[in-house]
C-alpha cells in the first residue's frame, strides 16, 4: 500500500514539475533569418530563451507549419524575403498564447529542426533546415574516372570557414570573417584551376552555413588529395598579427578514430581502398591507425610548406605549425590543414584582408606551398607523379661531349646501345655528329 501511495506521489510531483517547466518556456521571437544553399535552405529564429514548438507538414500546396507554444512575435519582427525552397513566409498569432509561422514551399521537403543554446554573441536560436524531398545524389567522379588512361589531376578541397548565420569573427570596421574566407577561397580555387595538374572544389561557393562534419565529408566525397580550411583569426588584443597554419592534434585524431570504429557506415567507407566493416576490431584499429598516421604525416608536411610560403609575405604568428582539435580537420584519410590568413581583429590586417590584391597574394602563397608539397610527394597516378617519373628518367640520362674522331657508331658501342637508339634519344636525322656536340645517353 505504501509503495502504491509513494508511486502516485512521485507521479504527481513529476506532473507539477513538467507543468512548471512548460510555464517557463514562453519566449519572444525576436528575428528570423533565411539562407539558401545548394543542398538545403536554413531558417534561424533568434529567441529570448528555450521554448516549446510543434512542426508539421501540409500538402496541396506544400507547406511547413511551425507553432511556437506560449510565445509571442517581438515588436520588431518581420518575415524576411523568401529564398531557396521557400516561396513565401507568413507569421502571426495563433490562438491566445501561441505564435505561428507558415512556410510556403516550392516543393516537398524533409525538415529538420533543433534548438541551439547561447554561444558567443548569439542567444538562443531555433534552427529549421529544409532538404528537398526529391534530392538526387550526384556521384562525384574522381579525376582518374573522368580521364581514364591518363594521369589525373590532384584534387584540392577548399573550405571557406563559417558562412550563413555563422559570421565568424568581426573586424574593427565591421568586416565579417565569413566574407573574407569566401573571397580567399574563390581566389585560391581560381589559381588552382589555372595550375596544370590541379583541380579545386569548394565546400561552399556563397553565403550559407555547412556543419563542420559535412565540410570534410565533402572533401572525402570528391576524393580530394588535400583539404584546406580558410579562416581569419581573432584575439582580444588588436596587436596580434600574422598568418598561421594548423593541423589536427593527436588527441583529436584519437577521438575521431574511436568514433569511426563505432560507426558502421564509416567503417565501410575508408577512402584508401580499405573497408573496415568486415574486419575484427583489433585489425580494424590497426588499419585505421596506419591510415591516420599517413594522413597526419602528410598534413604536417604540407602545412610546413604552406607556412614557409606564407612567411615570404611577412612575419607569421608562429614560426612553427600549430596543432589543435579542430573538428573540420578530423578526416582520417584526407590530409587536412587550416590556414588562419591573418588577424581580422587587427585593424591593419583587416584592411589588408579587404584588399583583393592582398587576397590574391595570400592565395598565391598557399598555392606555392601546396605545389611544393605535391612535387615532392606526388599522389600515385597523378600528373605530378608522371612529371616526377620523367624528371627521374632525365636524371638517369648521361651527357656525352663528342670528341675528335668520334662517330655515332663508336659512341653507341661504347655505351652498349645501337645507333638507332642513340639517334632516337637525341632526335638525330642521321648519324653525323660534330666535335663539341652534347649527346644524351639514355640509362640502360
């Protein structure tokens, strides 16, 4: 009997607490912002605190209805212009105590919503992401598939940091980091695409937000040989200055390895041609450790080359490559670096970052470092690898200066080859040679 009474008492207390919690979830809807990206449309509500909401879909015509319980629209609230998958937005009061927002859609969607707690200068935010219901997955071809039988281009994935409702750091004159990173990323892509043997892909090409995990996932999808995330640093002191280059810390790599080994989808999708889903945990861990070790070694090598190239533009923030647990650098099989182009919090550096000429120099320096790395460590099957093979062959070739009394037949016999081979190596029309003439003697 006492057990039953105690159980009822607990239920009553829990009900009271839930009612009390619901009563505190009234919030003011201050603002609504909308961004349209190529993959989805995002709507972000700035709200005064946690709130209860209900989301449901209607068809004929397609609509999403968002009911915000116990909430009110702020005095200055205005529905923004429709973008992307949105044809129109309507907002108003629903019943006595609720607010309602109706999204008129251009087509059917898959909605996802979540509430974000306060962070940096932002308060609470309710985020609604709308994905096309009929979205088609376009397979990304590697450069090898695109040009069978030929050396492929090296693929560089360039990530413009921040974007959309995430402006990043803000400079003294109001410049947003997201604007600088996109401008530098576009300039870098332009220069990469002009470089023989290289192709660039952007994770974003306009002002919209991409979750951090999706950024390096895009690089893996494109079968990128290198991932570069572009940022502009900030510090409490306006005196901080200089570019810096970062790679993933060992701790971040360890954490990501654990997640990959626990994730069945990831275990089946290691770019290096190794599938982990059919391996026992011990072997899978060894294989992933090998892949990660090679990736981190390559990341550090290219970071050092890029830092050396940036140093030619002026003093860097540090004289060495720095390490941190950046989520965006956690790909276990794509070498990844993060470049802080300068301190946007420094007025002088902010002014330079706003200059197209300086951004062009930044992009050139990054590209110089990347090119130096790939010339030294070309990916198999790439045009860089073919070029290095040709250089190696040329390095094996001997030079012979024709002396008095020499004939092509004597020179060929001396080096163990036929006159036809010697003529072909030197593109000679006949067997005549002159004293002082320099001949290339192929190896072997």
